[in-house]
C-alpha cells in the first residue's frame, strides 16, 4: 500500500481516532435507546394496570351508588 507523501502518520492516526470515537458514541447512543425502550415498556404495563383500576373503581362507585339508593329508599 503506497501513501502519498502528503498523508502523514498523524493524519492517519487522527482519522483512526475520530472513527473510533464515532463508534463509541454510536454504541453509547444505542445503549441509551435500549434503556428508553425498556422504560417505555415498564410504563406501558403501569398504564394498563391504571386503566384496569379505573374501570374497577367505576364499578365500585356504581355499586356504592346503588347501595346508597337502597338505604335512602328505606
């Protein structure tokens, strides 16, 4: 492999270091993305549980209203 005399070892080293830095940055970005996806999955589970609790609470409220109407009717 022949290199032009204008291409110095320092230039080759600089390009290598920049490439390595870009790969490290990309790896870190991928890891952050994985963490965010995991957190979103956890929050989705919480949202589903919250929806079920809200539905159950509505049912309990209707039952309580029915019981109160029966008591008031006496």
